[in-house]
C-alpha cells in the first residue's frame, strides 16, 4: 500500500522522477547483489582455508617429535604452515576489500539520493510550474519509494 500510494503521488508530481527512482534503485540493486554475491564465496573459502590451517597445526603438533628429529622436515612443515597461513590471510584481506567496497557503495547510494529529487524537480520550480511545497512532497515520496525498492541494498 505504501509503495503504491507514494508511487502515485510521485508519478503525479513528475513522471520523470518516478523513472529516475526505478532506474536508480535497479542499478543499485544490481551492483549491491554482485558485490554481495562475491562476499558469500569469499566467506565460504575462509571457512575451508581456516579449517585446513587448523588441521595442519594439529598435525604438526601431533608429530612434533618426529618433525624435530628430521631437521629437513621441520623446514618443510614450517613452509607448509606459512603457505596455509598466507592463504587464510590473503582470503581475509579479500573479504575486507569486498566489504569495504560494498560499504562505500551503499554509503554513496544513501547520500546521492538526498540530491536526486531536488536536481530533477528544480527546473520545474524555477520555471514556476510547481510550488516549493511540492518539492518537499516529492522528496518525501521519493524516499518512501526508494526505501521499498532498496530492500536488498539496505540489508
């Protein structure tokens, strides 16, 4: 009901603004979905790589005496532990980068929306086709509709 009523209000004020919100929220949803999807895969990799690293640590601990006896094997085991730790660390850094990118995008998405209604409606106001109150009405309707359309981005 909220979406339909505010869509009707916004469309009545200026159909171009309604089209702008549909395009803006659609593009935002596509970008956020792509960033979020890659984050799911990275988190799954994190579980696997951390489990592999823990397994290698436990195996090294259980065989510590034999590893210490063979000096060359100690350096091989140390190298294997560092390799697995590097995989865990590089995956964690990839997760952090992806989360940062997603957060930068969603923050920008929320801030840009503050000026879109004014930019689209301002020419009508300066041409004296609408009154000042209509701008705030359009802004309010725009934000309600965007909140409904942007459910994926806000989650």
